[in-house]
């Protein structure tokens, strides 16, 4: 099994683009098509070990199914490979058949491998990715049923999971939609914004206005509660009144700073709002100052005062930084942003990505890989981050 990493390419745009395409379309996607699709029951396996064998978990989370549907839908939209279309279609069919609650509405948290419901919880994070998958499935195949499911899902979220007092959405609910007590988080709302914007960008009026209103409601929550003006940071954990959580409120994830920057710059309504633009800029620069390890990579967790709290470096913050660097260059066309994009690509390919499609999920602070399996959720980060970088390189 091939285990080689990639040599640095610097500011060579064409080779950088070719490397991205080789990894995504020549290695990652074929690897997961061969080993990550459950050909007996349908859908996608939760995770693989480093020998590409499915782990015997007997569990398939809603999140993973939706992220894989997104990956193969976008892949098919990009190159038109019928194998990617098949992967996306079989995943979408498995999703609708096994996760959707036909009686009370919404989507279950997980199933057994064979599709029997395992966990009947209905969580905001998972529903965000149902919406996101529907947007990209619709873009790939033009099936109206995907948008109808998205509208149905948005309606049930507003009816059953919306917090009428504190604002935003509850973390999760039982099968019969009783909200479950939990620490409030910005993260599900960030992904709901991502999904609402993707749908807003996918459809025409009047459905466009529906998703615009939903996206704008999350922006209001971000500006009023998630963004901390004093420290110019993004809060992660809150109490039920959206005040920083007494135990977890100091934890900052720099990867989410970059992710919010990309979202705020990608959505035209926030991109044209001077207050939101200033907040996005503050997040971006704070992450650059305090989240970047001088040896490369991005710390998992940092305190509000900039001290590393978890100095391991998972792969997904690097891909979110790629997205931020890419959209910043597209909108500003400044040479320093392109140089930072090249550096991030070289670090990702040199330390995390293997030429056979596998990757290292975690690095220690000294950049040594940490033993870990291959989560089915990570392909979403890899594909979106590298496709955003490819978009820049194609335009040079």
C-alpha cells in the first residue's frame, strides 16, 4: 500500500492544481468508492482503519451519510464521472429510506449498518448536513425532491427545534421533539448557516427568500452572541442565555475562525455588511496570530488569551484555513494571500495527505502523525478545502 507524501511545490500554480486534482479525483474518491461504500446494505461506512477495512461499529451517523453525499455530488458536478453519480445516488436513497421519520418529521441521528434506526435523537448538527447534502444533490442532479426535502427539514427545524426564548436552535431533541438539555454551541448554527447559504445559492425566487431569511437569522445570532467584541474571538460554548459557559467558555477553536470567515465572505448579504465584514476580519487575524503553530499547522484549541489548550493539530482546521486563504485572495487579489495559500497547500500535502488517498487525522505539535483511523466525516473537509484552492489556481 502506497504511503508516500508529497514534495513542496511552492508558488507553481499549475503543478499545485494538478496535485489537488490527482489527490481528489485519482486517489481519495476512488479509495472511498472502493472501500467506503456498503455494497451489502447501502450508504457509507462510518470509518475505515488505516488498512482501509470498515471498523465493526454497526453504526452509521446521519452526519457521515450527508457529508459523503455532498462529496460525491460535488465530484459529479465537477467532472461528470458516472461512478461518482452512482455513489451519491445510492447514498441519498439510503438516507431518505432509513433516517427520515415519516411520522413525526425530521431525521434520526444514526442507524445500524443494515439501516435499522439505532439512535432516535434529532440533532441540529445532523439536520444542518441534511440541508447541505440536499443543496449539492440538487445542483448535481436537478431533482426537485431534494429541495422539497430541504424545505420540509427547514420547516420542522423552525417548528420543533427553535428556541423561542433564547434564540437559535436547541442542540437536539428526542424522537418526539422534546428538547434535550445540553450546553449550547455555535457549531451547529455555523453549519446551519452554511446549509442555508448553499440552498440560497442553489434556487430561485421565491424559495431563495426562504433560505435567505433563515441564513440572516443565524447571522444575527453570530453578531450578537457568538462574536466576542472584547477579545475578537468566536465563542464555542454557552449557557441557555447565550452567555459564555462558566467552564467551557474560554475555549477557542481557530479552525472555526477560518470557517466563519469563509462563510461570511461567501454569502453576499454578510459580505456587503460592514459590521459583519469587520468581525470576519477580526476572526481571521486572531486565528493567524494565535492559532498558527510556527512549526506549521493549526492548534486544535486555544484560550481567549492566546495560550494553546490543545496543541495537537487535527487535519480539518488546515482545510478551513485553505478555504479562508482562497476566498480572501479571490476577493482581494493580494500577492501575500496567494503566498499563504501555497504555504498551506504544501503543509497539508507534506504532512497529512498520502498519495494513495489516505491521510493522517492528527499530528502532534512536533508534526509527528498520531495513530488514528479514517473518519468518513473528514472527506467533506478535504474535498471542500481543496476545491476552493483549485478554484483560485484555475483562475491564475
